C-alpha cells in the first residue's frame, strides 16, 4: 500500500521490449535500500523490483500494465514519480493508494492562480461515479483532492511543493496521466450492490 506522497522523481535510463512485455530501468535515490520483490509505485503503478544496482532498479511491465497505464509509452529520459510502499510504522499523509491503475486521462487545461495551479482533466470513461468533489484521487501516483467537477472534466489544485517535487511540472495540455480512484468508493459500491 502507498499514500500518494511522492518520495522522489526518477528517470527512465533504459527500456527493453521483449515478446513477453517491457522492462524499465529507473534511476532512484533510494535504490540502495531496495531488494528484489519489493513494491515501488512508479507514476501510479505498483511494480515489483526485479533487480537493482547503484542508483537504479528494474521492473517488468506485464501486458495488463502496458494496456492500462501510460508506462508502455515511456522512453529513456522520461521522468516518473516514485514512492516505496508504506512501512507499518510510517506516517499516513496522503490517502490509501494501491498502485492499481484504473485507467488514464488527459490534461485539458493548466492555469496558474496566484502561487498555485489548477489542472483540469477529462473525466475518464467508466470512472466518473467514483470522482467526487473534495474526494481523493491519485494521478500519476500523486495523492490529490478533487477541487471541482464540471462534466466532462474535473479539476485539482496544485500547490508549489507538489509541482516542484513531482512530474506534474513536466506535463502539458494533451498529456496523459494514470488514474486510480479512491478504493473506498469502489468497495462501497460493491457492498451496496449485494
């Protein structure tokens, strides 16, 4: 489990495509503390560390990950948000993020408002009912609060720290991001359907 509080940004330093899937080598300041089998949230997707070395780790993208996320389109030099799994004695500063990407969405507009920014995103097909004003959402692994909904879009407010410490500063209108809606909303829906 993750919290959506991005620990670092990393750079894709190698990409290997095979018949079975795609392997990414990612730079990370915490790579020396990793071990094989550990989970790392990479721009919203929970991935398993296969190998690591000085300043880098490698993960494998299964077909499901390639199809459902933006990670299949990454190239060398691209930046990703990174977060290690929450330690049992760690602080819980964001919201419950599983790293199970529900889909992707597109940035429709970016507007600076004073020192902050408002990012507007398209409401992803099939996920609209899980996105509520003042509710939690993870975008590229970042825990954010929905500031407003104006169908067919929703907005989030971005503070300077979030902009500086995540890949949002590298994004432009038209770019895609990974979306994970609040798991509590999905469980509640399932329970009320029983």
